[in-house]
C-alpha cells in the first residue's frame, strides 16, 4: 500500500470536483459535454499534486468508470486511506511549547480528533476569549493565538471561504518594522469559523491561511 499523500484540503477539493462531475452525469444528456467535464475534472485533480508517482496519479484521476452515485461514493471512500494524518503524533507538550506564555493552557482532547480530516488544529478558551491555532507549515508546527470575538451571526470564513457562523480572530504580529519603538503594536484580523471541525471539512486551499500566518510572524 502506498504511503498517505493526500492532504485534507486536497481531499476536500477532490470531493467538490467529484460532486460537480456527478451532477453533470446525473443531469446532462449530452455525452460529449459529460466527457468534457470528466476530462476537465481529471486535469484539475491532477493539478492539485506536484509530486506524485504514476501509480498514485492513476488512483486519483481514474474517473472513466464513474457513472452512478455508488461509483462516486466508492471512489471517494477508496481515497481515504491515503489521507495524511499530519497531527497524529503531536503531543500535549509540543502544543504547550508553542504557547509558552499560557502556563495553564487548555488543550483539546487529541484522542478525539480524526487527524486525516484536519488541516489545522483550532480551539477556543472562552474564559480568556482566546482562539488558538496549530498548523503544520512545511513540516514545522506553528502556533498562533489571538483574540476571539463572537459575532453571533453568519459570514464568510477567510480560511474555508464558506458562509458559516464566524467570529473575529485578531492576532498580534511578531514582526516589527526597522526602527520601530518598543511600544510598536500591530494586529491583523479576519473572520474565522466558530467551529474548527466544520472549517476543516470545508477548506480546499491553504494559501490564505498561510498568508495570514506569514503576516503574523514575518510581516506584510
């Protein structure tokens, strides 16, 4: 069996593309149009990966035989064992070291997380109105904390780009411009899903999240 090579956000994008292909198969009578959608889907799925083996490529773009609802379900189910569990070996102590200022940091139950469906780890501490995010950036764990301000309404999450219940997440940047005074302060914020599990199920691209992280640690 091949090593896991599909990240959660890539799997979510595959699900979206496969859903569009399934819709075309179910609603479009022109076979040429359906095949055009199928070919386009194969190209888009293949484009999600920059470094895969020929065998892995065959698994993810083997769409020729997908016709029925059961076919599409089997295809997606067959990919699940190849989802990378990026946070499976993360420990409580590793997370605590990412947030050294919080001596009594409350950490979520790591045993209750389905790691193959996690692009990031996120949780809130209602007592301090803080939101914490742990993200694997190029093999290195990054910890971000910020003020958590509930909006009690729905909006577009900047990470998953879906319309869900959101809160304003504001993080103080580590970066300071050259010559800045010791009191220099800069924060960046955006609206993020209240429920990180929902966000992880919807995220299809990590570029915006990584840009936010870059803004916190490196600067604009």
